């Protein structure tokens, strides 16, 4: 099912008509032939993860056998540790921003990276964009505690710059494990980095924003309170 816009409203996520994120056929409608040749390595990695089914990413991980998603998320956080897997740990981050919300959320928001406020407080989307996101959630008849919020990467890039491809590739497997543990029915991609990484699409954000895309087994809508694209 493709969603092409509309005002925020209360949504029944228990409906059997579950939205999905775009596969190859929907992606072909958005990308011109010349753009296909320009697909980044990050998009190729994300597409491979998608094709393998993100719920299978955690199959060989310690949390896979844990039925309680809260316990599974705790295992993933412990595995992440005081991460030094990319250069961001040496570039002034105060702490890792893992994610926040209900471990059983049916709706999940994924942004690109923590900002200064998030790095200070250790929670995603707590600055001005977070206030707007909270208002969007309330307009849907939900509370922040009802959803789960995370980012593609978990450390603040210096100067709030856009995350680098290598940083996204290094950190996103932990996000995929979080998604696999939570099993949300819908994912909202907040911004260009999140949308392009999750969709494996190298297309202008203006073409991606405000649409539904088919995906197995969850859905992604691209819309960001601090969208700059």
C-alpha cells in the first residue's frame, strides 16, 4: 500500500491492512535510469538487509531466543557497550543515544542521528524537533510512551553534520536488531538519511517525503519535523 500524504490522525495499527515499505517495483517508479547507476554503497547494504528480511538479522544474536522485547533490547544495548566501532567515539560524543519508548510499540520513528540536546540527555528527539514530533504523536491520539524512537546512528556527529556512509553502515545493524526485537507494524523515517538508508533509495528527499512504501514486514513513511531536504 502506498501512502501519498494527509494530515496526522489516529491510526488503528491493529488493522489487518498493514502498510509496507517499497520493494523493487515501487522503487523503480521513483528512480530514473541514470540515478540507478549512482546508487551508493550504503544503499546496496541497506537493500541487502531488506532482502534478507530484517526480522532475520538477529537470528544469530543472543536476543533472538528472548521472547520479552524489553529484555531483548537490554541485550542489544549491552552488546553495543561503550561503542568504539567508528570514529564518532573520538569526536566529542558525550554518550550513546540508544533509543526510547515502548518495547512493544506498533509505531516506530527512526531519525538520522542525535543532536546536541540528545547527546546531552541520552534520549533521541528531545530538542525543538522532538517537541514537534511529540505534537505529531499527540495529534495521532498517542503518547510518546506508546511509540519507540531511535536513530540510524547512535552517536552525535561533530557539529551536527550529516552522518557519513561508513558511520551508517557500522551502526545500522544495531538498529535492525532493535527493529527485529520490537517488531513494529509501521516505521516513520525522519529525514533523508533515515529514508534513504531504510529504503535503499538514492532519490531526492522531495520525491520520497510523505509516501508509503511496501516492505516486508514493516512500513516506512518519510516525514521529518526538522526536514532540511
